[in-house]
C-alpha cells in the first residue's frame, strides 16, 4: 500500500509541475500581449501580479508535497485527504488566491481518477 501512496504523491507532483509550467507560460503570454499593444500596462501589471502569486503558492505547495513521508499514510484516500486539507490551510493561511485551492483540488481529483482507473484495469 505504501507504494500506491508513493505513486499517488509522485503523480500529484508531476501535475503540480505541469501547473507551474502553465503559469509561467501565462506570464510569458501576458508579456507578449503587452509588447504587441493588445493589453494596457495596468492589465499587464494586474495579470502578472496575480499569476506570480499563484506561481509562488504552487511552488511552495510543491515543497510540501516533496516533504511528505508516504509511509505515514495507509492508502491513497488518506494522502489525498491530507493534501486537500493542507492545500486549503496553505491557501487560507497565506491568503493566496482561491484559484490555487481550486487548481490543487482538480489535480488531486485527476490523480485519483487515474489511479482508480489504473487499479481497475485488467492485469
């Protein structure tokens, strides 16, 4: 069971890396839109500030995920619940944008779905 929990944590970490990369792409896209005159300096500043806060929050949460000891959890449902609780606490305590919690929750659901479909596949 520990290997399944470890697998869940690794997949979740990959999903976090994907989110982090997506936010970096949004920051780059915002800059290009500003340079082309598509958005105003104010919109650029607001968008980049929000994206950078979200990026910072996800990067910090990735550190939490990296520090998890899989042997402390009996099953994937336990580690998922722990990550969900920690993400809610993390966003609330640091006053990060609510979207961070929503994104983390979606990624947890995605990993759960993947793990459960993988477990139900014929061997």
